[in-house]
C-alpha cells in the first residue's frame, strides 16, 4: 500500500517508482493498493500517475479515493475503491450491501462537487502551491531546519533543530505563546514504522488562508528559537 501524492511528506511517486512496485507485486503475487486521494494536488507542473494505468496489474490493483481533500469535506465520509478485478469488486459490493453505506445527503453533495469541480480546481491548486511556498520561505528562517519542498498534497515534514518532536509539540500547547498565540504540529515519529525515526521531524499542514498561515509560521519560527534557548 502506498500514498501518492503523499501524506505526510508531499512526495509524488514517479512512473518508474510505481512500475517498480507493480513488478514487485506481480513477482510476489501481492495486491497493490494506491491511496490517490490527493491526486489533483500536484505543483510546479508535476503529474500524478494512477495505479489503474498499468494494464499488467489490472488483476491486483486497487485505487482508493475520497472527496475529503478536493472538496474540503473531511467529515462527509464519502470514499470509493476502484479495481478492474471483477471478483474482488463483487465481493466488496456484497460487504457494502450487508453492512453500511454512505449517508444520502453526503452522496448528493459529492455529486454536486463533481459537477462543478472544473470551475474551481485549478485556482484551488494554485492557492495551495502558494501556501506551500509561504511555508518553505518561513522554514528557511530556522537555522538548522532541513526540508524538501513538497511536490504535492498539502503537507511538509521538516526536520527541526529540536531534541524531541513529541516533547516540542506538547510544549507548544502548554508553555509557549507569541503575541497571544501558539501553533500545533504533529510529531513525526508517529508516521514511521521504525521507533527510532522522525524524532526531530514534525508534520505541518498548510491548509490556512495566507494571512493566518504567515502568522502561524512566524510563530513557529519564534517557538523553535525559544525552545532551543530554554
């Protein structure tokens, strides 16, 4: 299973990357599940490659999607899985019929979203790219910060000059304030399978409007300065 564009790094797997995963899945007789929920969120002319575009993997490829990101509707809980494997989809349909289904009002909302998506998607992606650039610009003001500019999604996972991201995240909420405000980050170690990884990394989501995002990032810069000094 992989996610591209990626949460939490913002990386996009290339055609060559996905082709390697497809060949591995065929060689080892595995299913391959692709979380493509951020597929519209690509920047700087980059492109998303779907797992469904590999005919050699048609019997084992599953694409997972949701309206939560492109329509800013995380609470709607409308998603889907797509596969060209008919036996798999027949089994999935039976589970759906036997158990639960999405609420009707959210389904109607999803239909309306897809009927109007072409009117806003380009400007929305342009806005998110602008927000990404703001975050990277402010992170560059932190001595010792290490990061890669995200190619997609709306997250960045910088390494900060701190001893422990979990302690830092808690300290932000309990002990730090700049001009009457603080910020919240997600500690990076929770995104790793290895317990010793990500101890100095945090995930930042650039989902605020420009003015609020700039203020939040300036607050984070001050917070790192204060944390290092204490």
